[in-house]
């Protein structure tokens, strides 16, 4: 249940344009990703990719942010293939 609540909180922060809050919330979840239900794991990868993309758009460590965004979206694709 906590996974769902935290992911929703990160998603709300992104919708509000608060990438720092979203990243902080997602970073707090990062240690337990392997234990997530599949639907939450996919959502985590998507939100991390979107968070880093939004950071890049805002000029926050642009190259690193876009690189990490691509990595998370690639992880999502690989996860979805499996």
C-alpha cells in the first residue's frame, strides 16, 4: 500500500511542476524497487524517467538528467518486454 501512496505523491508533485519533491519521494523508494508488485515497478520506472526528463527541461544538470531519463525509460521497456 505504501508503494501506491508514495508513487501517487510523486506523480502529483510532477503534475504540480515540483520535480525536486518528486525526485525526493522516488529516491526514498529506490531501495525497495525489487520487491514491488509489477504494476508499481513499471510505474516507478516511468515516473523516474519523467522526473529526470522534466529536470532536464528545467536546466537541472541537463545532460545527466536526460541520460538518466533515457536509462529509466529503457529499464521500463525491458521490464515490459519480460
